[in-house]
C-alpha cells in the first residue's frame, strides 16, 4: 500500500476524532496527532516530512539536506511538528515508535545545524507526543507537550531549564514576547509565564480549550478557542477586552494586519474583525466547486502588503481572498489534505499537504501559479 494512502487514513481518523470530541473543552480521552508544517528563513524552507526533516532551496525546492539522510537505514521517528529556527539551530520533535514488545514510544526534541543538518543534541524526557511546534527566546526553546507540561530547554545544550504543568494537554505553539511566554492549554486557560523560570504571571480562563498560538497587536492578544469564540485579551493583565462568537471552533491562529484581525473556524467561515471592538467587518464561508462547506483546520496567513489572505482548506485547496471584502481572488486545488497554516515569503505562498504525491507546493501569491513542488514528480512513489 502506498505511504500516502496510509497517512491519509491516519490523519482523517485523527481529525474526525478530535472534531467530534464530546465537549468543547476536549476533556475526554482523544489523542491528537500533529500535521506536517514548514518554516521559511531567508532562502531556505525547513519542513517536517514524516520520516525526516528537510531543508529545501526556497526558490527551486531542491533538497539541501535531510535528517536523517536515509530514514530506511537510520530511522529517527516520525517528524510531524513544525520546525523552529533560531540563531544556529533548527529544532524539531519526533515520535519514535516502540522497538520491542515491552518498549514504549519515545518523544524526542532534536536540534540540528541549519546549514548541514547535523544533529547537535536531543531531549527525550517528555512522556507524551509533541503536537505543535515551539518558540525560541533569550537562549531558551519553549514547547508544549501532550503530557500537560510546557518545557523550556537551553538551546545550546538541550538541558531542561524549567517545566510548567498545566491542567491538561498542551497542543498549542507558544508565543514569546520579550520576557513572557504566552501559551494556551486544553485546560481552557491561556497562560502568561516568565520566560526565565516558568512562573505564572496570569491565567485567562475561557469556556473552551486553546489549541493554537495567540497573535499580538500592541498590548492585545487575539486567540481562538474550542468554544466557538475568538478572544481579545490584555497582554499585561490577562483581562478580557472582547470576544467574537463564530459558528464553530477556532482551531488555527488568527492573523493581524493594521487594525483588522482575520480568523477561520473549522466550518470554513473566514472572518475579518475590527481589532479594537471585535465588530465583524466581513464574513466569507468557503465552498468547494459543488457548493459544499470546506473545513479549515489551520489559521490564515497574510500577504506581506496585507492585500491578500491565504487559507488552506482541509480538502487541499489553497484560497486567496481579498482582505477588503473576502472575495476569492483565486484558488488552487491540491491532492491530499492541507492541515497547516500556509507560509508567505515575498511573492511566494507555501502549502504543506498530507496524503498526496506533492507534500509541499510553492505558489505565486498573485495568481496561484505553481512554481515548484516537493518531492519532484520523478521522485514520487509509484
């Protein structure tokens, strides 16, 4: 059986299980999976590619290095989590399956040299899988884990500096601003932690779980939750400024440009909201060519000039919307599922896919023209 078919079924099951969980707070026994993602830094694309991490030339898609170089001979686990890039480091978690009847899966954070892919250190103390990526600030790599902890590691050595226990699983990527870590938990709290020691500054409580990173504008954080609400929270005190009620869960992170917040719920409703008041500016429900809803798992991304909003439908289609009114300027169908936020760099928007022959596509922001795809057609499995 093709690997793509195996992963398509795996991801479909995981997404449906999570979306159909019994409560909006996700306090049941659902085990989440993560989705492959990518980061663009300068002229390089760093991507999780299931059995490896790859560095690609951003202009051509050519592979610069892969870790491990040959996963069939040197397996280091399953890489599904967005790599984090720092000064001299690429950091990406993997899940290493059990190797014997009595052994258990290992959940490993790896650090690589960004130019060669050589592994520098690893950390494997966490007892659960890593669901989303981490963030780097002031010499620390901070990441949440499904075991309910937030871990802070020294970026040079991988040594544990501190860990903070939440009341439930942590699926969200942290946001680090100056000396503060903002991170949501499935325990329905958004936490502000001291970067140096992990002590709690404040905790904002919602009626649904948080599974994504907040966006920051000035001193206001914007974050969606599994209670169908998008919240505006004071970054200094944790007090609520306003909330907007959507039609379903907000899973992906919002995007902010000037005085407007953009977000998408899992039913494929895309919203533009006034950042000061939360008032709706426009609303666009995404539909496929047959008029059916297009579920959206990830957050939107903005063109660098703020003129276009890019949203990945779970059906693999990438949509480009006019930010003034939500009009769909173009759409590009893709094979498989798109479950990660698209990434914009200059005139290129990058999309990651699971379950198809193309796992990364580089498209022109103006018209959706495909500039390159990874892996190249000649390298796809028969």
